[in-house]
């Protein structure tokens, strides 16, 4: 009985104030059956609606002139480490980047994200892509090239008016990081995120779940993000095994564990934009129930890439060939419909942040 009261009490207070670390851990451990999980998710939805409104922001992911990811060995969960699902096998030309930016603008998007792997050029592609998009459209640009970003290029991106720079940690448990990202450096990623923050640029960053992390790891990560005063967007990605990768034998994160993590993140960060990721987009409506308010729509693929055919099983849409190597699938009507079914308003124009 006392336990029930504590659970209800924390959720009641979470409607008015950010939860503490101890409360977050208690919620992870206690929301372990249908009724409590529903209560947790509905509180997260309430906090989203109260602080950010019943709107759901959408940005488009667009092509990048990124030279591929040189992380060696590639991350264990990533398609880059699979012969069957490798992406970044083609480099987009400036004309192809321009063409896609124009399609995104015509569809009504206000913000687009260019992203790619760690090519070793320290953000030079981010600068190049931003210039291409800004010269040919009126779009807001966000970039995400992981840890591959120099201070000089952060400053140049700031100068160009980039709205957000992404740098995900996936996990801040050092041992786990080394295990799933043996060719990457948590230290480097933290350094880049700190530089983005220091220069007053909005930071987008991700937490991956389902990689054998504990609830304490998740709580430590959620609260570590409070160190960034320019934190703008948190992505929660739920691992699923990609065939041919070193982690193909791992079990996928369950939809409910993803949703619980989103909801608890929302209660700890009431004003941040919260997004899902890693190709689990058919769970979008559950994510909305868990307090998310943003999604970057990935509708662009190398035309012969098998990821495209796997993805399009769920997301059919009008296809446009871009150059020789890429296709764009207009998934916007599918996302807009899922959002409207949940009683929220899809918003393509609100790319800025509330905070
Ligand atoms: S850094 Fe990113 S793109 Fe490169 S292997 Fe790791 S997850 Fe994949």
C-alpha cells in the first residue's frame, strides 16, 4: 500500500516539477505491470502537453555529401558492420543534396537534418551541406556527424545559423561503450558535446537502450544530460539486431522498455524535445503516449540498399529518384496520420525550441 502511494505521489509531483535521480530509478523499477506503465506514460504525455503543447514536430532527414563512416571497427550494432546492410556506400553530390532539400521544402518542412558517419573530416561535410542547403532554400538546418567535429567547424556552423548539432553517447557506461563501440571514444564524444554547448549551439544527443545496460546506467545517462545548458533534443533509440553485425545475437529492446525510458526522460527533462530512433518508427504512436514530441523523418535511401526495402515494408509512399543512386520516399502522410490519430497536431514549421 505504502509502495502504491509512493508511486502515485511521485507521478503526481512530476506533473509540477522535474523528478529526481532517485525517483527516476524508483519509477524504472516499479513500472513493471500494465496499470503502472499506463500511469507512467499518461503522466509523461500530460507533462509534454502542459509544457510543449499538443503538437508534434517533424523535420526531414536529407542527403549529405558525407564520405562514409571510417570508424574502425564499426560499431557493433550498426549496419556499417554488416556486409548485407552496409550503408554510406555512395557519396551524394551537391546537386543531389540540393534536389532533396528542395523536395523537403516543397513538402512544407521548415527544418532539415543532414547527417552521416564519422568520415574523419571533422565536420567539413556538415559545413558544406549547410551552405548548399542555405544557398538553395530557406530551410533551417540541423547536423549530426557524431564525434567527428572540430571546434573550428562548430564555430563555422554557428556562424551559418545551424539550429542544432548532434552528438550521441548511446551510453555513458564506459565499459559498455567500449564493448558496443570499440572503434569510437566516449571521451571524444563528451568533449565534442561540451564544445557545442560551450559555444551556445543547441545540442541533440541520444541514449540507446537494449544493449545490456542497467536501469542505473539509464538514470545516470538521463541525469548526466542535465550538465548541458543548451540541450535541445534527446533521442531514445531501442536497439534491434541487424543481421551480419557483431550484435546480431542480442535481443531487441522491447517497445515497452523504450516507452518507459522515454516517459522517465520526459519527467526529468520536461522542456526538451524528445524523439525516438533506430528504425523503430512503427512504434511512433506508443512513443507519443510516452511523451515524445519530435521525429526526424528518414525517407531517403540508396536505391539498391536492402535497408530501404526492409523499411518500405512499413512505410510505403511516393518515390522520387534522386540522381543515379538515391530514392526519396514521401512518408510524411503516414507520420502525419499516426500523429493525428493520437490527437496531436503535426507541425512542420516549429523547428525551434521552446526553452
Ligand atoms: S559511428 Fe555511427 S555510422 Fe559509424 S559505425 Fe558507429 S553508429 Fe555506424
